[in-house]
């Protein structure tokens, strides 16, 4: 009887214990589950990869594409992760595998497996056999050493162009080493054929980006629940990356940026070592990578749980700019229209606050607007694809000027990430940064005039970044589950 009583107690406590463990579960509803079965790229998704290979083959006009999953050696310190072009065209994540596409051969799609050794059987587990690989990944044939080496020699001597991953700088050496001779083959970059395909995302790619975004949103929400003064930035980083892994994400898609106080104003701060203080902002720019597709979301939160009045002013200005930018994201508009819309809101707001004295001064604008607000997103965090202009092209203009960039199409995914950063020594750095664009007296007068206002915002860095899919009639914000309204963030952070 006594024992039974004890059990009843525990049963009565259960709902309460549950509520304690996950304080935010009631306030959020992020649709993400722990189920990696959506990553199975053999059979289920092979049709998609086959279609991509067929498109490349149709563009080849007599030639070869040689792709390598990766060199295991170069990944000594890190987990294996397939190279983007290789994975995009094969869906295979086995190290040291080669794929060859050719419209010259009768077998259009050949896979070559790394040598099967006693060591590989012991250290890496028995590799799949040639027959298994052929069936799983739809290859026309599978070669093993040394057949592959001698065939490589033939390919390099054939005189046909050979497309390689130009971003893999050791690949030419490795291929020539395998072929056993240095042939002056005509190497070209596979990006010439594939980058435009990668710009328009298909449904599987969108599905992966959406899951990467949902996992990242979950991580950001957990930080909002856990963040307090006295904790270290790396504790938040650990929570973020632990959350990624707990949902089956292989790794972060790029180094996590978790910067508090003065570090929030450093665009690519990655040390994440500082102890957070009351009154700091915490800027996080992070992304889970799921099935080789990465999210890229930035959120800025008050470490104490409540924005100060000056922090609120800057945060709301950046949020308004971001919203104006996202509204412009629809087919037919231009890639940089979002950036231009955000810039206009920011410049108006900064002028109103007394932080810009001349709305048409290019250097005053460049003092605050540090980078274009958009880049493509996909397998690479700064994904491939022409944006219709260069970085400097997008930075060299003032509101009202027209600017040409690429027209948006359904299936494109790009970030919108305006920010404002008031560096500790920002005003002192003016002569160094803009000495060639303005007289020193002009710079000094500007610094003196805005100094009292700038002072209020010193060490405030705010970036808000979302991942936007262009749809047939507008856009879908893939990172919509990451809270970003002031009231929303403060409500999550208030919960005990
Ligand atoms: Mn970004």
C-alpha cells in the first residue's frame, strides 16, 4: 500500500515535471521531428538525381565530367561531408567515390569505388560491393581499381574537355596522379553547367532547407529560453549545435556566430568566448545543415530578456527594413530590390535619429550599410549563381539611383539580412575608412555632430536574417518559426 502511494505521487507529479523540463513547449509550435528517414537518397530520390545528370549530359556536347565525393585525408579533423557538385548529381555520400558522366561513352554514368582493403574493412566497415552500389544509385557501370585508373588515362588523353569541380584545388593533381601521367587535358569548371541548375530549387531541396530552418529555429528558441547574464557565449553555441545534432543535422553549415555586447558589432565574430552581461545584446547568425543544405538565420536578443529603449529603437528599425525587403521578394522583381528597400528604410531611420546628416552622402550611408542584404542560399551558405552584379556594384549607389540585378524566379532561395552595427570605436575609424572619399574636416564635423547620439548606441549590433523562397505568386519565409518580434522574444525570455 505504501509503495502504491508512492507511485501515485509520482504520477501526480508527472505533468508538472514535464512542464518544468520544457518551459517553451507551449509557446512554440515548430514542426520538426527526429526522423532522418527523409535523407535516404538511394532508390527513393534517385529519379531526381538521374534527371539532373541527364540535363548535364544534354549540355555536354562531347566531353567528360569527373566528380569526386571528397578526399578522406583532407577531412582528417572533421566528419566526411560530400562535395556539393558530386552530391548534387549523385546523391551519394560515400567517401573517395568518383562519378564520371560522359556523352562520348556508351555508359553515360560510371561510378568508381575506392580500393577495398583489409584496412578499410576494419576501420570503415565493409564497403558496399560494386553490384550493390550499381543497383542502389542507378549507375550504368561500376569500376574498381585498377580499371578506373587506366580508364582515367584514356579520358585525359582523349582531347575532349573534362569538367571538374574548380573549387576543389587538389582535384587536378589527384586525378593526374591516379591516371599516372600529366596530360595537358582541357579542364573546365563544372559550375559552368550546373550552377544555373542549382539556383532554382526543386521540391526535395526546399524540403531539406525547410527542415534545416526549422531545426535552426528550434535552436534559437532554446537559446531565448536559456540565455541569462553571467553565462558564456560558448554555452549558447553548445546549446545551438547540440540542438542541431539532436535533430539529425550533420553539422553547422558554417561557423556559428554567437556574439554579445561589443562582439555583436563584429560581422563574423566566431570565437564565442565572452561572458555575457546584463544589458548586452546577443547576436546569433547560425545554420543547421541537413542533407547538405544549410539554413542561415540571424536573430538578436537582449541577454537580460528585455530590450533597453535604445536597443528597441535600433532593433525595430532593422526589423522594419527587413519587412520592407521581404515584401519585395516576388517573381519579376530584381534580386537587389530587397536590399534597396531595406536601405531606404534604414537611411530614413538613421537620418531621423540624427546619425546621418546628409542622406545623399555615399560614405555616410556606407558607414552604416556594410554589405548587400541578400545572397543565394542552398548547399553552400553563399550559394552559387549569378546575382547580376558584384558586391561593389551593389554597394556603390545611394537611395533613388536605379540599379540592375537579376530578375527573381520561383524556386530561388535567398537571404534577407539587414543589420546595423555601432562599433565601439566606429567614429574614430572614420578617417581610416573614408579618408579617400571625404575631407578630413568633413569627417571630423560629422563625427562631432552625431557623437552624442552614436554614444547611446555604442556596442549595439543588430542583424535579423531570414531565408526566403520565391514562389509563383510571392514568397515563403522558410525561417518563419524563428521568433523575431520584440514582444515575442521578450515573452519567451520571461518564462521561468
Ligand atoms: Mn547570410
